[in-house]
């Protein structure tokens, strides 16, 4: 979701987990308003990059460029807004709406690069700039969206819309601009506006602080092991990687397991030592709630309170109602009902899974009952017994570059006819980043793709996609897009193997990339992934299906030593096993999604009463208990204290984490459509591109889905895929 008025701030919405952001690209000035002098900028960001498609020239950008560029860019943007406001001509679509859309280009340039780096390759200097700049940006966008003279002009155009002849995309731009300003507070009284500005500024500071404390907390709570014998069960490669991490962190001779940002840690199943498993798990769930400099709970309490207060200023009962105004689901009730309908079947599945794990523990001589730190280990054993599937037997077939070039790119070629060429001429922000030219089906240039696969200490957790340059017919720009992942890096000289989960993530992130590459919009703010929070994950999720498509697998899933294609029975096992452990997998996500809704359904009074770290804990405990799920055995995927989706950004995925489930419904139903219509074909790809991937944020989302599938979305395929209901034969 992207706001053109708030583009620079929206750029900071690069979130842990998967997220996309969307930023306005560069263009030659279309100057509707010559009356007011616009200052010109200096330095790298003053003009568009000279590189192909205006890709950022990282060889020319230094950390000291950002702070002055932000200041200048805001000043220029302010002058552009003043020129719109002071235009002596009556407000028109062009001199107001389009002029607003095309303002702030330098700001978008600097923010685009800056937030790409604070997410994927940060350092102390960038962190300090972020802390300083975030509240300034927040105040800057408020000054624009709450500018009464500007709103008067926008409203004049909007009120006259019935009499105007506009393309559907023009009409959508007008509607979005108007609604966004109203949502920001344009209709509030002057006193209320001042309070909204103060709240926004404080939220910006608090959420930046949350994000920074969490990066430190993740580092500080990495598991340090002195004795290699403790690591029994880990592969030699995993032990070598832990030794290298320790050496990199100045602890040669020790072993360090870095924390992933989720509650569960992927290394837990391999760990034989139960006490060590418990220790790692507890370091994970308590990473940011133990007092001290990296405790995030006081920040959460204040964020929840301010959000509830802000919603009340708009006459809304809670933040969720306020925040969901532009979502596909439209209101909290729809989202909560959608999830609650699954709770009884899910809770029963969780209990059945726990019973099966306890039986496995007993059978293997254990004298304990399953705890969360045991869950994945024994689930893995049951999985092997029940499906004879050993994850470590799968991994040798998935090498990272081959998965990208022969898997992900192959899928894109088969479905959409696009092709790729590796390039070596573009400067990158880290040596692990690779770049590709993307050609359309007619061999014309479609865009440029950056791929940044490996985990680093200075990278946020999770995976995401965003644009360096946004597609826009108005600007004549083509997309420049990056995917960031957190695949653990193998030691030098070892093959870079990827878990099947990460393989699916690669297909997922490239689904976002295709949504960006196939953008076909006039306006950057409606382009590509600039869609609702509960829609944007749909095109990406649906592309995960191709990771296990037989034709795609045959092309990329080859043993790194023998070159042998992954055996069909191993894939059949992966498929069969995919319904396994869904009480946990779906459960942890739904618990996080419902916890998000609990935090954001508070009235101002309720929120204000949660005013200490202890009360944050108590509220979380109570909220989770109320869900009716087995939360002691299956904790939420994120606890509040490290739930960066909802607390590391002024808005982010707040009251929006359910989106992953909502879009899964769209995704699973769409997979059914693809399967019913012949699978991996150009005809199917072209249809999906025409009806969904090329539409950006220009249409009603239900209509978009109907254009694609020929009917309303149905939740049944999702429930079948998760094994919660039996498929109809
Ligand atoms: Zn995603």
C-alpha cells in the first residue's frame, strides 16, 4: 500500500516478514505551476541517476549524503506544494491532483535508497540518521496532508467529479487523493489537527526506536555455545556456520546461533540437547522483554495508547476500524469473523498434533510432554515416520542461484514469456547482491531486478520486495525492483543450499517483483504493488505454488553434486507432508493476527490503562488466552515485544497481519483456478497478468478477483490445503 502524499514516509514501511513498499519514481518536471519559484537541489539525489532505468548509483552515494538531501528535498517539496496552493487559476485535475502526484520527486529518490539500506544493509550512521529524520518526515507529510488550502483545492476538484470527463485511472487517483487527506485529518478542527500531528510525530519516534531496539535485542540474544558437543544433531555445515558467526562477532572458538525474527527458530529441530533447545527458545521469546536498553514493552504501551487516541479523534471506536478504511476486507469484523470461523477446527487440530507428538516422545524414550521448544523436533520425527520425509534429504537439491535462474526465472518465462540476463555493470550496495535485466515477452526491456539473498547482522529479518524506481507512463519510467531474503549463508567454498521453505520464499518474493514489473499505470502512486494491505500478498503467495510444480522442479531442483533431478517421490512426500503440522503453522500465524487485532481494538481508556511493561505482558497473556487456541503449546509467531510488523512503523501492518491469511484465501482459490485450467501455461499467465498483475491499485479488489476467476473468492481451498477439512472428491 502506498500513499503518494506520504511516499517518503511510506518508504520506511519495509517490514520484517514479507512486505512491499512502493515509491514514486523520477520524472522530468511537468510544470503546471510556474508562478512560485522552486529551489533546486544539490548533491547526488538532486537529479535522477544516470544509470540504466535510473537505477541508483551506489558507487556515488555516501552515508553523509542522506541528511542534507532529506532537508533539501523536504524544502523543495514544500515549495512545490506552495506553488499548487498559490496557483491563481481555479483548481483543476491537472493543476492540483496531478501536480500533487508529481511533487516530491527528490524526496522520493533519497527516501527510496535510504530505506532500502536501513532495511538491508544498515550501520550506526544510517540508524542515527533514521532516528533524526523519521519524525521530520512525519511532520513533513502531516504539513501537506493537513494543509487546509491544499485540501480546499483537492475537495473542489473532488466535489466536481461528476461533471468531469476522466479515465478510470484518473478517477481513482482523484478519489484516493481525497480519501487519503480525509483519513490524514483534513476535515478535523485546527486543534484536532495539531494533536494528530503530535501523535504522528511521537509514533514515528517510538516505532523507529522499536525497530532499532529489536535489531540490538536480536544480536544480544543470539545463542552462544562454548562446547561443540552441545551442538549434537546439527550438520557439519550448520556447526561451521555457527563457528563463523562467532568468529565474525569476535568470539573465535565459540559457536553462535543468530536469532531469526520469529518465535520458533529453524535450527531447533536439529538440536538434540533439550536444555539447549529450551535456552534458545527462551532467548527468542524473551529477547525484548527483560528490562534493560532493548526492552520494547514501554514503547508498545505508548504506541497502542496513541493509536487509540488518534482513532478517537476521527470518531472511530478503535485503531483497527480507523486503519482499515482502504482494505479489501474494509472493517475489523470481517477480518476477525473470517479468522474466528476457523478457530474450532484449528484448536482441535492443535490438540491432535500435540497428542501425536507426545506419543512420539514416549515412543522414543522421552519422559516429558511436548513443549514449544520440542515441537518442531518431534514434528519432524513424526513427519519422517508418517511421510518418510527428511528435510535434510531435500536440501541438496536446492542451490540458491540455480533455484533463482532455473526455477524462479523459468517459471516466469513459462507463464509470462519474460526472460532474464545477468548483468555485472551496476554498482550494488553489498557484494552479495546480483542484478539482472528483465525482458518482456516481445523482448523489449521490462525492468531491472536486484537479488540480495543472504542473512546479515545488519539486515532486518524476514524477506521483502520493493522498488528503487516505480513504473509510470506519466514519467516514462520502468520498474527497478529488489528482493531481499535472509537465507543463512554457507561457509566460503560450500555449496549454497536452501531449505524448501526458503525456496518458496524466493518464489513468493518474485511474485511481488512480477506484480511490480507488470505494472501498467499512468501514475506511480497507483502502480504495481501499490495495493491494499490485505491484497498485496496475494499475487506473491500464489507464485509459491510453482516452486513444487513438476515441470519447474525438473528444471531447477537438481542435486548439487550429482546433477540428478529431485526424485518424484520426494516431491510427492513434500506435497503430502504440506498438510502436516498445520495446527502449529496456521495456528501461530492466526494467533499473531488475532493478537494484532486485540492490541488495535482497544478504546482510548483501555489502552491508556496499559501503562507499564508488566501490564503489557498481562494484556498479551489475557488476549492470547481468550482466543480459544492452544497458545501454551503453540505460541504466536511473534510475541508483542518483537512483533515488528505492527510496532516498527507508524502504521505498517497494524490491524493488518490478518492479511496473510486473507490473501491465502485468495491465493489458494487461485491455485485451484490454475490447476483446473491446465497449470503452467502462457495462456494462464497472460490471463493472470491481464486481470491482476498489471492492474496496480486502480480497481476494486473483488472485481479484480472476479475478472480473473469468474466468481467470488471461496475459503474452502484454503481449508483443504491446510488439512482442516477433507477435500471434496
Ligand atoms: Zn510478501
